[in-house]
C-alpha cells in the first residue's frame, strides 16, 4: 500500500518522508510507514476499508506481522500481494525499499 501510494502521490509522499522519514533511511521510532498504517486503521474503523494481517516480507522481513489493506466488499477469492511479490515486477529487489 505504501509503495503504491508513493507512486500515485509522489509529492505528498515526499512531504511525509521529509516529516517522518523511513527506516530505509535510518532507524527511527515513527515513520511514514507508521503514519500510513495508523491512518488505514482509523479508516477501517470508520468506513469500508478492511485489512488482513500477514508476515512481513522482503525489506520488511523483520516485522512478524504487517497489514494488507483492501476496500470492501472483499472478493471471495483474492490474492494477497506482499512487497516481495510486488517488488520484482516493479523492477526492485525485494530486500530494498525505493523511496519513490
């Protein structure tokens, strides 16, 4: 979700990177990833956004659980697209994070 947001809204994502930074830049307590996750959590309680928990992959392998977000209604058959699955077709190594 974060990568796709950054590609769709590069100027806003750059502002958020300037404000909170990213663990790809250096270790930190609060990041743009945290902000987006908290915001999606608020949306899931207020509207038709839902999530599924799964293991962190690729660059985020150190997270035992991450959120996979989607709009409702959720299809009966769906494919969870992890960073590891999305990175390669987008031209990135799964163990790296592009600050788009």
